C-alpha cells in the first residue's frame, strides 16, 4: 500500500473588513435625455486555500478591491420610436485574485493556489440601440469594447511566467449583438412573430498564462424564432470563427 502523506499541523488566521460606497449624479437634459455619472467601490475578501495537498497550498491571499467610474447617456428619440444608450467606464483593479500554478519552495512539487496576481485597469465603451420604425417592426443592436490589462504583476505571479502582456481572464475585447422582429396578423390564428438574433463574442482566455488550448475562440451565435399565441419554434445555429 502507498502511504497517504499527512501535512504538518498548521494554523493560520486573518480578518478583513471594508465599507464600500456607491455614489452617482443624474442630470435630465430634456424629458427624453438622461445623463449620469457614477462612482462605486467593490471589495472581495481574502481567504485561504482549502483542500491543500502540500504546505505551499496552505498560504492565504489578500482581498481584492476595485474602484469603478462610469459616465453615460440614456435617451429616447423620434417620439420614443428610437432608444439610444451610451456608456463609458474605467475601473482600477487592485490585488486581483486568480488561480496560479508554481513550484512549492519546500517540496518542489507543482502547487495550485489562489493568489493576488497584481493590479489591472479595465476600460471600455458600450452602445445600445432599439428602434421601432413601424408598429410591426422592431430592431435592436448593441456593441461593447473592453480594454483590460495588467499594470502590476506580483512576485508570486511573475514566478509562474505572468507578464504585463498577458490578457485578463474572461475579458473579450469585443462583444456585439443585433436582432430584428416582425409581427403580422394571421387569419384565425392571431399574430405571428418572426425574430432573428445574432451575437458575437471575441476570443476569451480562461487560463492565467493565456494557453491557446484553454482559450475560447471568437464565435457567432444565430437564433431564429417563430411564434404565435399557441406555438413557438426556436432554431439555434452556432458559427465559430
């Protein structure tokens, strides 16, 4: 039988507390145009790695914090047949908590732990459009741009090979969507609605060092829908590019 290795008795403790805030300013330029500005803070507690397999995985990690600024506009035009929303945001992200892999300094074995990878900045733009040219027709579109990058790498993360050139996990540069819906009456059946939607998401990384085998390529998703009062049929088409 292979003996089960036991870790030495280790005791760790810590405590964290934070009072987060959110404040904003709204200005109604006209009855149909609202301008806004908001500032908010986010906090995620530190902790300890559970289910440790070696001493190196018993170490803890500090809290992460984020300070976000957003400015935008919500508006309606053409007798409320056109809705346009715009937003720009910037976030200062400190002590980002991410899963890291490195060699345990005591045993030399591979260690997988949650650590503070460093600091980052996240900025971007969002645009949403919803139009109803006529009562039967509805159009909508949205696009989002995200620039997320590290500004500081912690020593423990640098030891794994992480650099300022690596992209943040789960942060696609571009997202977009568009849709069209047309409704018309059908004799003895009520109204029939035909709708088509398309959405796109750029390449997304899910591993700290942006390993290509763990990344999700950019893809488009098409949805088709036909519906009446009694029945609905959905068709989903995947297009990977």
